């Protein structure tokens, strides 16, 4: 009899554990559904392009930003410096404004440079939609989405170059692989770099190379035999292109 009761209690414990697991799994599924549904409807502020180009000779650039949310929101626009370039070069206007649901707001970027640019300069601009607060008693959870775009200031007189990554120089220097940007252009590309003929991978420290910069790649293996690299560049207007293969020279070449 004692054995039977022990067996019954053991089975009951198992069923409770199974039920608990099912309940927890169901709750996780429901929470994920609610989370993704919330993200699906919280589209936020959508800029019309993925990159902003400000030509020095024009003095300013403009960009349309659309409020895709179902209700009005405040559009908050901010110029952000990259760590390598903290000099203030432009302002954005309006910095904050109300945009009705479905409406589009024109945002202006005005150059404030004190001296002529010698090379392209890189900044970022963020757009954040802040939903309108509900009336008292109508508590709700608001989700704000922020878009961050690269902004390139282009010097007067500098010719346009649609493939600036072709101007990079890749070198083996001792046991290091480095990339030199001796051009006046900002080059944006993926951090992962394919090494040939090893078919291994090296990594750049970031997704952009400024004019005059030299960056060292991180590689898990030796780079002595590397003769070429494959990179995934981004065009001036933010579109990715096919993998570009560039030769690698040794420091003694």
C-alpha cells in the first residue's frame, strides 16, 4: 500500500511539473507575441533615405521624415559626433517638432563650418518619435524607436566618387594586416573581411574608415600568406554592393 501511494504521489508530482512547464512556455509565447505585435505597429519616424549628404558649396541639405505611427508624435532630431571627430560642423532644424500621423516633416541640416573642408567629414543624425501622452487614467506603455543615419559633409571642389573603397590600400606590415585610407573620402564597409587564399576572416574595429586613417585588423590566424581581401562596402547612398576583392601587398613590396 505504501508503495502504491508513493507511486501515485510521484506521478502527481510529474504531472504538476509537466503542467508547470507548459504554463511557463505558454506565458513566454504570449509575451513574445505581445512584444512582436507591439514592435510591428510601432514603426516610428521613417526618413526617406539611409544617408544624408551635405555638400559644402550648397551650405545645407534637407531630408523628409514621415510619421508612420497611427497617432501624432514629437520628432526629435539630433546631430551626433563620432568619437574620432568631435568638432561641431552643422546644426539641425527643427530640433523638435510635432508631426501628425501620416504627415511628413522637412528637416534641414545647415553647415556651420568656419573654414573650408579639406576632406569628407562623418557625423550621425538620429530621429526619434516621442508618442503623444494619453489623457489621465489612460495609462499605456509607449515604445519609441530611434533611427540613426550617417551624415557626410562633402568638401567644395572634391569630385564625387561612387566607389571610394577602391582607393583603400591593404598591406601586411610585420605580423599585422592594415588598411590605409589615403583618400579624401569616408569609406563605409562591413567589419568582416575575408582573407584569401586562406578563406579565413579578419575583423575591422568599426564600420567606417576616415580620410587619412590607418586601421589594424584583428585576425585569429597568421596573415603572412594573405594576398587579397574581400570586403562588403556600402555606397555613398547606403546601399550594399557585391563583395569587392582588393590586393594585399607586403611592407617590403
